[in-house]
């Protein structure tokens, strides 16, 4: 839901913030669709400044912080490739119910492993003990009973 602004009343704790982004990100990030998504997701008012490569945010401090984190996250993740679809997925991630964790060893002495992680079962344990999901052979005696979670 888009926040509504009543300009007749003074805004409570309204503030503003500018966030710099890479010049290469301007064309991909600064679209009408992404502006709307950012406003809907954070509650902050968003203005693009493509010439200065800045995002101007206006709103309550908690809205500004949420928007700042999302814009910064886009800038960070887009260091490894940019597209409008990638930015959209960062600004508004899909809700998922599970994810597959696959460990593919580069050493033939380690076993491959695959597990579906869900909210009720969100962890993988690795170690030499029999209670672990993935039991690692310990021929060099460097793996503990519960080595990592």
C-alpha cells in the first residue's frame, strides 16, 4: 500500500536523505516502476536525481532507513551485473517457502550433499558426529563433532 501524504498537517518527524549510487546504475535503477516499488515497500517518498546519481528520500526516519538499505543493497548487488529485473527482485523479493542447499565438493574425499531448507527446518549441520545432517570423514582429525551449523 502506498503511503498517503496529507500536506495540510505538518509531517511528524519528517526528514530527508540522499543516497549516492554508481553512475552505471542510474539507467537501470531510476525508473518509474522502481520508484513506485521503493515507495510501496518503504513508505518513503522517492525522487530520482539521475544527473547527480542520487536518490532523494523524504519521510519518517524508519522509512528513510528502510529505503536507504534497499538502495544500498541494489548498489552492492549490481556491482556483479545489472539489469532491471535484478533491481526489481532486490527491491521486492518474492516470498519463498523453501530453498535447496547443494554442497558440491571439489575434493573426492568429501561427500556431496543436498537438502531442502524450509521455515520449520532451516538449518544444515556438518561435522563428524552421527547427529549431523552431513557427516564429514575426519582422516586429518581437523573436523569437530559439530563443526558448523
